[in-house]
C-alpha cells in the first residue's frame, strides 16, 4: 500500500497535536523555522547532515 507523503505527514501531525498538545507558538516556530531554513544558504549543509 502506497501512501502519499503529504497525507502521511498530515496524519502524523494531526495525531501529534491531538495526543501531545504542544503550544501553538511552538508549532508555528517549527513550521516557520523549517520553511525558512529550507530556502536559506544552509539548506545544502543541512541536507548533507540529514543524509
């Protein structure tokens, strides 16, 4: 069974918010920080670090 990545992330994110109940500012910081890092000059270094 193949599940699209966007759907899996959506389900995991929904369950994480429902079960763990992190504060809204933490969710916003993580989303915004990830978005900004992905479009920065640090993206190739982070990509190499993750792989």
